[in-house]
C-alpha cells in the first residue's frame, strides 16, 4: 500500500455496522483484571498501554517500514526528548556516543549532561565526513578514545545546518564496529526517508512536528524492528513513565491522516521559496549571504540527498541575512538584520519548532546553546502549507525592509 493510502486507511476500528470511523479516546488509568495473569489480559495499567496508542503506534511503524507493525509497533513517548532519552539509555554505562556537531540542541544538551555525570562519553563529528565519522565510531579517529562507540547518533538533514549524512554507509560502518545506529528522522519524516530500511536500528521522532502537524501536541516516538531493542525501549518507557496522554495520541493520529498532503504542499512551497531566494541572492536583489536547502543543486550533499530522500527534500530551509555594507562587526550586523526580518514579516510566525501547517521563522543563535559554527544571521524557516506567493511576498518585503 502506498504511504498516502496507509496514513488515511490504517488503524481504523473494524468495518462493521455502526462502528465508529475513528478509534475513540480511552481515558482510563487502569484495566479490569482479576489475577496478575488473568487469561488474555494485555493492558493492566495505563502507564503500560492504552488502546488509543495502538493506532498511531502501528501506523508509524508501518510508515517506517517495520514488517509486522502489530508485533513491533512504534512506542509513543510524552515528547521527542523522552524518546531520545530512552534511545540513549540503550548505551551501557561508560559507553561512547558519536553525535553530529550540529544536531537538535536538546539532544546535545542531554548528552552534555550525561557526559558531565560520567554516564557516557560523547564525540562530536562532522556528519558529512563519512571517513571521519567511521573512524570516530571505530575509535581510531584522531583524538578519539580507543574502542568502538556504543551508539552512532544520526540526524539528516541536521538541525539547523541542513547537512545530509550518508545513512547507508554510516550505518554499515557503525555495525562493523559493533555500534547501534539511532536516527532522528523528525526533519524528513518516514514519507521522505526510511532509515530502518537503510539498516538503522532505531528511529526516533519528535511527533510534535510533522507527524502531528498542527502545533497542538507535544509527543515523541521510537521505532525499531528489533524485538530485543523494542523490549528494552518499552521497559524504559514503563519504568521511567514518560508516556503519551490519550488525548495527545488521538490528536497525533488525526494529524497523521493528512501527513502526505501537508508534506507535499510544504515541500513544494519550500523548494519554490529556496529557488526564488537563491536567485535573489545570486542577482543581489535581496540582502542574502547564503540560502541552504538540500533540494538546491548547489547544496554540498545535493546528490546524496536526491538518492536518499524520496518525493522531496523536506520543508525546512535556512538563509543567512547579509548585514549592512561596511559594518564593522559583520556577524553582529548580520544578526541585527536577521532580527529585523523576523520583526518585519507579518505572515511568517516568529517562533521555534517546525512541521506545523503554519510557517515559522526564527534566528537560531538567539539561543545561547547554539554552536558558534551556526552563523549569527542564520534564519531557520519551517515552511507551512499556505500559498507560496503570500509567503514569498511577505518574506521578500521583510528582507527588503531589513536592508534599508
Ligand atoms: C530534530 C528534533 N528532534 C527532537 C526534538 C525534540 O522533540 P520534543 O520537542 O517533542 O521533545 C526536536 C524539537 O525541536 C527536534 O527538532
């Protein structure tokens, strides 16, 4: 079945007279049962399972290419960070995690705190340098502690630099070194990229973003086809208690019904805006120092992205606003101009996060934890599903006004 059909038709109640079309929300903390091993009892208690989780968990596993999503459903978590925490827990005490230099900042901060606590060692790498990542995972890279890593953590495209990692090659190298591979697939979604089919062991998602899609839910998920990893992730969720609420699970499934449509429009808007912005940068008609989108032919990993991503290149793009000519501190001038754009636009909403129907814009370096390698004047744009001309007119006017 095509994913476009799957998102609409999977996880519906049985087709029988008077059955509801949608699975109702099950607000319950406990389930009836007499003995610990009551015949056939599967549910027991609301921290272990909830029937409202079943639909989104099976649908997400099916979208990620798990062969038997009823046996190995995805595991919903209370947030993307809770799913990331559970996946990092797969590393043994004293293990080493190799992670991209640029990646979701919350995950990086969590790794920093685990390193400070002595729980894990962390190596940050340029994820586009396959040879260097391979050496870091094997423990043979310059400055890398001896011994193989426990986990290779991948994100592609990366947040916010939109670098593209060679998922298949890196997964193969990590497995040769005995490391698990976890991929944060939030930016691409399983409609565009399926890391498990490229060999990855676990995929994590911030369901908050494209999957739920309406900026009204915070939720995460972990997906694996490996029964033992599934058991460990499930045990972590049950024991640490970071479960999804039933209402959020209902909203996530409702959002996933339109994932294919939303993504199609958002990706075509992003591709068109990237093309117009790049033309405006090249002819100097807008104050732009850089435009980055994996779908642009001059993106450094465009060929890899075209081979690895299907049906689009995601709906996040970045631009670096050029500061006033001759400004003493070029970085500060670029940051000031970028802030002015965010102030000027009327249609784009200033805010963090991504993947909702509405277009969002933010200057990433306003966050203290953002690495200094991210340009001060970089704006991250999460492109929504509005009419592309309205988005363009507003953004171009904001850039022109900021240049004055
Ligand atoms: C790529 C990525 N992974 C994970 C997360 C964390 O997800 P959540 O905010 O749902 O905890 C985010 C949130 O911004 C993200 O962008």
